[in-house]
């Protein structure tokens, strides 16, 4: 990933993370992007040059159409951790997400990692399908019931 690509990736990652947390009811819309920016910048304090972080780009021709962000060592356990993966809407369903996962797995293995974990929001059926068909298994499941006001 280049510095210019990183700037665009950061903006998209923050918006996407904020929107997902609003959709699940975890964050209020009015402060979601600020919270997402704080979380992102805490994890990437040196941006693209943050040690232990891997940022790969999927390209069609010479045009970037997706990216994956991985911590080579999961801060909460062993193995690596996928913080974000995204393919541009017009390029989904063509195997690019799977190709990014495979490339990330190869780099993680080359760096001595033996597993990769990730979180996927329950409403993201396409991502859940990709991860399941790529060999990822559910290791935890969070549930919530929203109580009505009437």
C-alpha cells in the first residue's frame, strides 16, 4: 500500500467501522466516526509504517479496488488478526477478497504465525460466507436482545 492509498483506506475504514457499529446499536451516530478514528489511530499510530501491521492492496490492472489490514500478532492472543478487509462494490464476487485473504495468510505464515482471527458483524452475510468458505471457524458469538419501549 502506498501513502496515498493509505489515506483513502483510512477514510473508508473509519466510515465503514463507524457505520457497522451504528447499525448494530453499539454506537450513537453522532459520535461514531470520531470513535472509529480514535480506534484506528490508536492501532496505527505511525500510519502505514506502524510496526507489526500489514496493509495489502488488491488491484485490477494498476487500479486499487480493495485492501486488507492485518496485525501480524493479535494483541489479545496468539496468531494474527484481521482488522479490516474491503473490496469496492463493483468488484465484489470476483474472488478478490479470497485472494487478499490468501496473500495475508502467506505473509502471516512467513512471519511465523500459525492462525488468523477476525471479527465479522452478524449482518454481513457476504463476509461470513467468504470467511466460512475460506476455512475460518466461529470461535465466539455475541448476542443481544433489544427491548421494546411499549
